[in-house]
């Protein structure tokens, strides 16, 4: 009987339950867990493809020192020695950890304990700094603690859901589908989307506010003043449970209606309608994500939202409240154990002497960090200028994901001693490590994660550890022990979780929000069987509010006086006067890829929808800079440049450019877009501003474009633009050259490792510049190359399918060289539904056959029936077909 294991998805902050099944032959399959309260069985395209990402291709299987395989004892002794020597010679602040929301809570806890409680420095920060630290800062200012008040159910209970800075359909697809289902069941529910781009999330919107970048504070300050003027303030709630109201109103009152219109760029009618909806609707949830957080004013944006909810008392009750949607699977778990440089474990404050004393006594540690450590951007600046002598990077790829990424790479390269713990041997960051430590991957890990609604779930192992790979917590504990510290004798993650739970309850008695003391005595058997639960989970019934699910309905907050704080704000006025960099770059995620693609890049299915990096441009902007559809565009700032494919669409605002943050040097020539992003941060949270970057955009002069499919991974690519993606049966390659290539046949032999004895089939048209070459070994296609002076017009999915087809007939070979399928080989077109592999041509055919709704398309083609994140795209195809038919 195949073995089933209930675990948790390792991608976004939704925290979906997954059932992994290992068949008798070792083949793994995954499906959604219908009993998990986060997703009730739903999975997005990435979660559905998890089994495609767990192979050992490229895995780091053994410790390495200077690129040479070694044993754990030798590697860990070296790490402990070099960190100890740096501390002895330069002090505890000369070392640093840079960790990740990909770590499990138990890993995070040990890392935080070792650095802050035993080394005695707070120089431990996390890539979660890049996604939710402004939310943390805003929560702490308003509530006195980093507390998320609401739960997912609130989105379904609300009568108005505001999605600001959140492309929910692509970044949190399962929550989006829960919201879409609720709106379908209650058509009176309203959804407002606030985003400079018209993203796929706007498909569900009753109102889309295409605000100018970073004008959120002005928008919500105006709402705050409107609520007061309209008599919508809950005077009793404000008087009994808050402070600072008058000061916040005084600053909001200085902003005139014309100021708000000017700063946001919104039509007056849209602004009035948004304010009317919020004022008239009691059950309001405001969800926000990276578009709010990733800003130089991110913390103020968060507080501008919270101010409006506090003013109306719409917080902590069913269907209402501000709601931060985290980006990573365990960003919340990291916050709980003090993973950020300015926090202590169990939501205690590093600047609070009583909290420092409490944590030190609990840990019985020789030291405790007495001041905040270096936040991510400043941490890597300290690496660059030599203050950091030893750096340990865990489960993240900062050479791709950090702003000013080229400078970060140079800093890591120059650091005297760098340790990297990872699952892959070859990333943009591992190539600069002195010591590489092989970590466990998803399916091998054992521990817990916490999702955006404070729900702690188990991530269970169902695969054996490959090679010598070991858990991150074990690596840290071993180094701590070798540095001479007691307190790291853990036998299992259950031991760590029990200690973590006990610390949360230690001298708490309801004074702190985070308390999972009910699990302080957890043992291995009960830990193994632990079901998902929300915190707080105290030995006595939780008293946060009715039902124990939500915080603050009772008006009790975590400032010393028990009151929430309104925050007086001033809107930031953007400077749009730099003629050298006239465009505004916005970076972010796409539907089917994750972070820096070290996991999702392994899946052919996840690369079938969007296979290369791109820049979204408005059509008029594209004309002005001489960029055509699918040609190349060069994006540049004073910090770096990137070359990506142009995607021209009216969904983009004039003067703005969107580029995904996922592509790295393993999958593209020059597409690390964070190399372009300036290291500008929010002064309170330290979170980088990745959504409003001044850049130039111009056409890249290519003399030829190419597309290729190959059975083996291309090697030695040297054109100025190339983008590589896994494909069924092999690889797909897009590229462009700015110099003349004398012999494309020789180029193919070198790039695709084609034996000299094999002759190509093909042709060259000197007048058009078209070149087609295909190499066969018997009836098997090894590689096919298509060259043109303009972007290559080839049926790509059909060409990819030829890697797995038999070519024993000459006509099939000639059809391949021509780049056109025959009538007996229909082209499905570009992939729309990644989950089920449905292409645009198949959907168009179904529309022409009478399927005029998303549901009808799903019934005929299955597209949109799994995760549903392609439903907006399907609706757009239907509308386009019907509009064309009506002309």
C-alpha cells in the first residue's frame, strides 16, 4: 500500500496542507489535503508540481571546503574555528548569519539562540526582511506587538475586501480562489484592488484603483479624514482603546482633496467611490502584501491602513480587520523566534531590558545581544566594508534577491570566510562559498511552519536524506557545541519545538501575544501527530477574543497602557524629475515561479506558461523607445542593468515597467533584476524599496533572434541575451545575438554537444535571414534551431513536443525544420493552464465551438479547474474572441 504523509507546502505564506504519496516503486505524487483548514484540498500550480522538483539533479550531497568534498566533522570544525577566531579577534559583531523564510521554525530557533544568546550579537537577519518587515514595524507601532489580528475566514465573511499591493491571484492563488468562491456565493460582496498595474487579480475587482507608486499613504490618509468628516468613527472604541487619534487627524487634515488626487493620480469619481464603500460597509478586510511592504515608506503605509480600521473599530471581529499576507512559507515562524535582527525570540523586544534578561535566564546563556543587529541591506554593506569577517548564509540566494545585487555579490566574494547551507550545489551564491553544507530539502525536512493566519503546521519528512545532507538545525547545533557552548544537545526537532513553546509561555501570563505554552511538554510521538493549530495556544483557553481566533476585538493591545496607537503620518511626495531614469521599475512575482527558481526551475510544467524574463511596458512607451512586441529591452539604473523580453500590454501604466524577480544566472544571461534595484530602505523597518525604482528603458539592438529545443542542457552560452528553461524531454532556449555568427551548425555542435558524425537537416534563406537546423540520431531529435532577424515565429510547445516524438518519416523531419505542425499535429499554443497543460489555441478552439464562459471552457478542456489562477487569463481570451467575432 503506498505510504501517505500529511505535510505542508514550502512556497507562499498561505501554508497549504499537502498529502505526499510514495508509491512502491518510489514515485512521489502530491495532492491537496482536504482536511487542512488553510486550503481544504486546493493547491496552486506550484504546489501541484512539487513532486517534479524533488529530484537529485544538481543537489549538494556532501560537505565541501574550497570546492573539495569533505566530511561533516572537518567542515563543522572549520566553521566553528573560523567563527570563534573572528569573535576572539574582532568581537561578536564581526560575524553574521543571513537566514531564510525557507527554514523551518526549529532551524530558525536554533540559529537565533546561537547568535543572540551565545555569540552575543544580533547580526542575524533573514530574507523575510525583504518581504514583511514593514508589516512587523507597523504592527509593533500600532499594537505594541507583531500581531496579525485576523484569519483567512474573514475574507469570506467580509462585505468589502480591499487588496492593496497584492496580486493575490498569482501570489496567493488558494486564498484568491477562496475569495472568488465567496464572492460568487454572495454577489453583493465588493472587491477593491489597489495596484498601479492591472494584474490578474483585477479580474475579480468591482473597482480597480491604479494609483501612482508609493501614493498609498496619501490615499489612506485621505480615507482617514473622510471617515471623520462622515461621522463613521467609532467614538467609544477610539476613546476606550486607543491613543494618538487627534495627532493623526491633525496631519491627515492638512492633506486636501486636490493633494490626494495629484499624489495618487486617481480620477475624483474613483476616489469618492472607494471612500464611500469603506465608509458605508461595516465588514471590511484590507489585505496588503509586497506592494505595501516593499517601499521606503512601507511602515507608514501599514499604519495608514491600520489607522482607518482603528478609527472605525473594524478590527478583530469576524469579517473585518487589516490583514498582512506574508510571502514565504515560514516568514511568520521566523518572526515568532526572533529571526529578524531587531527582535528577540517569542515576540520579545531586544531593546527591552526585562525581555533580554528573561530570554537570557531561560536559555541560561553566557550572553545576550543588547542592541539590534544589522538589517539585511546594512548587513551586506558591513560585509563589503570588512566589518563582517565570517558570514553564514542559509537557504537563500542573496546574490539574486538582494537589492544592488552586483554589490552584494562582490561583498560576499570578498568576505574572508563564507559558509553556505543549501540543497543545490550551483547557485549564484554558493559559487562564492568557502564551505558548502548540504541541507535537507522539502520532503526530507521535519519541523513546523506558520502561515499568514498564525496557523502552525507540521512539515513532515517522507523521503530519506540523500547523501550526507543534514537538517539546518543540526548543523547549527553542532557548530554551537564545537564553539564550546552548552544548550544545543537536541536529539530531534520535537525537542526544539518544546523549548520554543516553553519560552513563549515563560513569565508570560497573557502579557505577550505569542504563547504556545500548551505544547511546552510535547514529546516525539505527540509532535509526530500534531495537527495544524493557531496561536495563541495556552494551557488554559485562549482569551484573545470570542472564539480565540482573532485579536483585539476586546480592545486590549500590547502597549504598556493596553491601548492601540494611531500614528500621525505625512505622505511622501515622489520625485519624478530625473530625465536620465524616467521610468518606474516595479519588481515582483509571477504565477508559476518561486523566488530565485532554485526549486521551480526544475519543473518543465512550471516553465511552460512563462519561460523567460520579461518587462511589461505600455504600448505608447514601447513605441517611444523603439521596442516592438517580443523584442528585447534593456533596463538600467545607476546600480546595474538587465536585458529581458518586451511584453507590451495596456494592463501596464504609462511610465512604468514590471520585471519579475525570479531569473538567475543559471537560467538567463543578464536578468537578475535586483541588480538594478537601489539599496534604498524604509528607515524604520529596513525593508528595501523594490516597487518604485527609477530606471531607463531602451531597445536592445539584436541582429538575430533564436529559439532552440534540445535533449541535453545547452552549455557555454555566450550571447548577450539567453534564457533557458526545462521542457518535457529536454530544454528550451531563447536567445539573441548582437554579432554575426559565421557557422550556426558549429554553434549547435558546441552548445548542444552534437557529435561531429551527425549532419544537420535544414536550410538558410539569405534574403530573409531565416536559418533552420535540426539534428537527429536515428529517429530521435537531438536539437532544433530556428534563427530569424526578428523574434522567431515558431509554434514553441509543438516544437518542444518533438523531443519526445519519433521522426522516422521524412515529412515529420521537414515539418520540424519548417517550424509548422501539420494538420495531423495540432499546436496547442502557448500554455495558459500550467496545472493541466492546456494551451491558448485549445481554449480558442473551445470558444469557437460555443464555450463562452470560464466554466464551459473548464468542462471541455479542464483549464482552470485545478488551482484556478489562470481563470482571469481564460476570461480575457474568451472576451477577445467574442469581441473579434462581433466586429
